[in-house]
């Protein structure tokens, strides 16, 4: 089995008038979980180049020890500055899993993105693990498989909840609510308490509810890969 994981981030620094990007913890924690398990990790983005980070993820309690470690890691920082473009990832056979972190930016360029949709379908059809956390699962919506079904139809899934989106007061920027859309596409949505760790595994699909769940998602991906 391929010993490489693809992390693919937003390239959007704005969601409407909201300054945003990727949430650093949601990149950093999985990056190190995968690396410490012996996997090579490629960090890509929708458009390539420098990955924008949500400023809120770089301060206070949101800047976790793992995120600080990532900031001071020359290899990791370089990957954020010079990310691969999704369009240049043509050989998915090199990867065992794909992971989409959150941050509100992915709500701008994740849904209905034909390049990302093709990647996700390729991973699905090849029996690879598809994983995501927080706002990341918004990129798994609107994805139709070759049989015409939604990628998430009949799957147990989670993602940033309506109550959490209400709490951060950013509903007005969202194109749609993640919890609602996951249900609309036939996903069996579940959630834990706001800001608690909640990870859901259904076959080769692993999702997490919020930033607190980022490490748990990565560990769950490893568990699936060991099967």
C-alpha cells in the first residue's frame, strides 16, 4: 500500500467579505500524526502556491502546541508557502488517503470544484481513504459518483455543526450550512457537544466535527489503513 497522504487545503483567503483561509491546527495535527506513523505527506491546495491561514487560528488558545511546532518546522512551513496545485495531482495511486482540513476558506473554493471533485471520485473508486474535519466536509458535498449517487449518500458523517456555526457568528458568510447539506445528500449526520471531539468512521470515510477533532480524525484514518 502507498505510504503517502495528500492534505489538500483551500486557496481562498476570503469568503465573501470575511478574511479567512485554512485553520492551522487542522493541518498541523494530522500532518504530524501521519508523519509519526511513517507516512510521507504532500500538502497541496486548490490553486497551488501560498496557502492562506485564518488569522484567528494563529493566536490565543487556537494556536495549539502542535500548530506552534508546525510554524517553527522549516519543512512544514515551506510546504505551506509552495503548495502543489490540485490540478497537478494526476496520479492518485501514490496516495493511501486524502485529507481536507477546514477553515472557512474551503467553503469558498471547495464545493462544486471540478478538479477537487475528480480527485475525490478517483480516491473513492480506487478504494482509498477520504477524510476531512470541521469545515472541510463542505468540499465533500456536491460530489457525484459514477453511479449518479452523492459521495455521502448512506454514509455516517459529521462536520461543523449548525450550533457551532451560530456560535462563531459566521452563518451569513456561508453558502449553505454544512450540517444541513450533509443531511440533504443522504448522509447520516451526527454531532457531539459543541467544541468536543467527535470523529465518525464509515468504511473508508472519516470525518471530524471541529478543530478539536483534527488529531482524532488522523488517528482514525491510520486505524482504517491498518485494516
